[in-house]
């Protein structure tokens, strides 16, 4: 599903990852993090896809809201578990969205 974002500017956090073979607990934690992120002030939505590589883009109203999410206690636990078990590699990019446009049939 394509996230419905407001008129720019806003921020995007792009999380790109490759997984390990460990799956135990991953789906539940991913669902919990999506639900928890949606409750954070400044959260605007997200989009996610996974095949051999996963890409999740979350949208935020400000850099402060991104920093607050990064420091969330439950999110910190998920980050630690990800490093220890679920991710072979990941990269996070934080971008300012200055312009967006769309098409729909």
C-alpha cells in the first residue's frame, strides 16, 4: 500500500536490510514496531517490501520525531534483537522530501 503523505516538506527514513536465516520472533516484532511507530507524534505512514532485500520507508513530520522514535525503549530493544539475530546487514538513510507527485488510474 502506498502511504498517504501530506504536502512536502516532510522526512523519509529508508531502512534497507538483508536478513539472516533466523526467523523466530521477527514477524511479531515487525508488526509490533509498525503499530508502535504509528502511535508516535510526527508519524505519517510507511511502505515496505521484502524479497531478497527488504526496504521499509517510514515518513515523519520532523527530524525531532525521527530522533524520538529512534530512542523509544521498545524500538531500542527491537534494534538490538535485529543486530543480534535477524539482520545480516542494514543501512538507514534519512531524507528530506521536498517534492512528491503521484499517478493513479
